[in-house]
């Protein structure tokens, strides 16, 4: 199965398909990650989806806090 795009939705779809036994390839136009931007804000529903996919611990490393 091919997934076009390595953004949030494409990678989430690829993970879900892989977990159900499909052989998945992700096709992305960019040659690597962008250096633009330094943070990603995720709403509670996005965090729940990451938990369902079993990848939240790999994505969320430390909550933001005021120092």
C-alpha cells in the first residue's frame, strides 16, 4: 500500500495500516525534514490519536512549562 505525503496525516495513516498487517510505503516529495519552525502544538484530541496509535511516548517528550 502506498501513502502519499509524510505529514501528520500520512504518517498516522501509514502507522495504522502497518498495525493492521499491511505492507506500507510512504512517498514524500521533500528530501528531509524542514529546519523551519521549532515547536508543534498538539490539541488533546491529537494526543489521544497518538495514544491510540501507540506512538505518543515517542512524539511527546516533555510538556512545555514556564521556567
